[in-house]
C-alpha cells in the first residue's frame, strides 16, 4: 500500500515539476506579460524544480532501506508545499 502511495507522490512531483517548467516563461521571459523575475528568484525556482525531481528518488531510496514512512513523507513534501503556497494570500 505504501508503495502505491509513493508512486502517486512521484507522479504528483513530476507533474508539479512539469508545471513549473511550463510556467517559467511567464515568470522569467522577456515579453510584456512576463514578471521579469530576478536572479535570486531564479535560483530558488530552479531549486524547487530540482526538489520536485529529487524528492521521489529519495523517497524510493528510503523505502528500500526500510524507512518507509520517512520516504513517503519526503516524497509528498513538494505537493504539500505547493498547496500551502496556494493557500497564502496574494502579496499585492
């Protein structure tokens, strides 16, 4: 059962990474609809994408070593963080 949940977490993480890559043009692009994000924001954005890809890998590794609960928690961290970020009010 935990393996199925870990696979669901991996799919959610990779879908979130694909969404972040797809939306990056609206944040860092040169067009008029772009936010013209700065360098520090770009570094954080890339770190978020790397976390979305690395979290399920680490979750599978921890599951294999016997720490199933910690691996599942680590794999669900990026989608949970994204849901938390959506719950925050807009800064404007």
